[in-house]
C-alpha cells in the first residue's frame, strides 16, 4: 500500500513539474530503459531520447484527471519505451535484428488507448463497488479478491449456511453490475 501511495505522489509531483519527483522517476527507471536500448542495437543517446519521450508521455497522462495508473510507474515507462524503440527500429529497417527474444513480447503489447480504456473501466468499477455498500461490498471482496470460500463468508457475515451466503453474493453481483453499467453508459 505504501508503494502505491509513493507512486501516486510521484505522479502528482510529475504533473506539478516538481524536480524531486522527476529526478526520482529518472533515477529509478533510466537504467532499465538504457539496458533495453543498448541490448537491442541502440546507443546511449537513443536511450536518452526514448526515455525523454516516455517521460513526456507520462507527464501528459499525469496531468490528465481521468488517468488512473493501474501498474507501477516502472512498468508503464518500460512499456512506453519498448513500444517507442520497436517503432524506431522498424522505421530504421532494423526490426529483424532485435536481440534477447524481445520480438516475442511484441504480440502481447497492447495499445495505450486500450490500457486507458481499461483503466477508466477499473475506475468505474471501483466507484460502483464503493457505492454498493455493506455487506455486499465485503462479500464480493471476500470472494473475488481474498479468495475465501462460501463457508468462510457465511461465518464472517453471519449467514446460516454457505448456500445463503452464495445467494446473497449473487444478488450483490447483480446490483454491482447495474451500478457499473449505469455509470459506464453515462461516461460514453
């Protein structure tokens, strides 16, 4: 939880152009990007250019109020840098000589727009879950996030048996879906 708070503080600092936040992100991530570029037919200057482009992209996202980061900053920065570097290699016609099996990860890479849409959907789901209220929120979190079985949930929430808890979980899930789609449809 503490690292999530630190990540959010770094993003907020980046959005506010705070030197300390920018330096921290740089120190924690540039080495990884440099290794990626140098190991895949690039130079130190290439690594600096790609990293700078990624920092600009992250800065622009951090300034956006709708942006929700669902991974670590280093994962996001690495993803951006990898895409930018692969794009540059394609433009230079050197795509075929990528080392270290990097080309195998390309197919898994999703477009940033898809990530943003998914982040927005997660934010809507979180709002819907928070507006659901208790005991529904607790039951769904116990089952889906904490992976508790229905007997444990029945005991924790005072149901007479697992079947009653299961029925309540189903009703809660139906309510959550209604709340989610009501908010989702407003956003479109």
